[in-house]
C-alpha cells in the first residue's frame, strides 16, 4: 500500500516505499524494538527514519497507511489523489496473490 501511495516516483524510489511498508511490522514479528531492527538491516537513512520515527515522505505515507488500517479518518497531502480504499484493495489482492505463489 505504501508503494501504491508513493505517487509518480521512479521505480527505485517506489521500491523504497514498498520496503518501508513491508518492514513496518518487523519489530512486532521479531519482538524487538524497531530502532534495533534497523541497525541489523542495510536500510537507507530515509527508510530507517521512516520506520523508527515516522519522518520524511516515507514516514508520512506509512503513517497514512497505519491510520487507514486502524479505521481512522485520513487527510494528507501525500495521497496524490489516490483513493485509500483503492490502494488498500490492490495491496490486499497483491498480498493474496503473493501468498498463493509461495504455497
């Protein structure tokens, strides 16, 4: 969903948004604080800042995604006109497809 909300960035930057979203729950999965997790992984400074402190554009997009997942009303300039419900449904469909491919 972070990648979908990234807007008109080049492929490499969109990949960074995808990575931010993908690893946004790794602290809970590993039961380790996020600031420790990012020390172990070779993330760029902007991804680390987004994951640990919610900073930068990636952090803002991640905050929007988390708020939407919690059912909170979201208003943000980072949405670039992308409907949250549409991004969510595409993200869920992708996750289901990826899950089937892994089985």
